[in-house]
C-alpha cells in the first residue's frame, strides 16, 4: 500500500516539538513547519521507494546503539 499525503501529514502532525533532533540534525519542529509541502515531497519519495521495493543505498549502514533505561 502506498502512503498518501494525508497519511504523512498526519504522521508529521503527531511529532512532539520538544524532542531531540535525529541523526540528520533536523528537529521535529522543522518537520512540522513543512506542512503540506513537505508531506507532498515525502509522499513522492516514499511512493518511489515502495514501488521499487528497495531502500536507497545511503539509507543502509545505520548504527544501532542500545540504551539502558534502568
């Protein structure tokens, strides 16, 4: 199933503003500010990725860091 712009916009709206930026140093507040325009661009990217059933090569090779929350 391909994501719709509405699905992505709803996901962006559910982000919490006071969270720490991810590995791309992009805070959630910036993602939320992108609104409909960002959702349309992400829809295109996600649709192409889903249609080819493969991740772009630069998405691979991430680091997994276990955190102890005791």
